[in-house]
C-alpha cells in the first residue's frame, strides 16, 4: 500500500471519540496516526496499519 506523509485515511474501526479519519504523521516500519476527531496520536506496525485502513480519503500534495 502506498502511504505518504499527511494523507488522510479512513480506518475500519471508529476511535472511541467516534471519528474514523486519521492523518498520517510518520511513515516507515511503523505508521504514526493522529485522530481527526480528538487529536489522539498512536503508532502501529506498518502491517497492522495497512490491514486497518479502509481507504485513503485525501492525498496531500503531488506524489510521484
């Protein structure tokens, strides 16, 4: 899966605050996400994050 910094993604399960949209803050072996609803940040292993992502909602900038 092609993930880039500052992309906004939708996860399968909602966060306890009710939001399902997250912004990507770090990309590598781990993916750091920030909840768009409450601002909570978490890091997931890349494999688990890719399984949890339903779709990419917004791509920031132009990615080649």
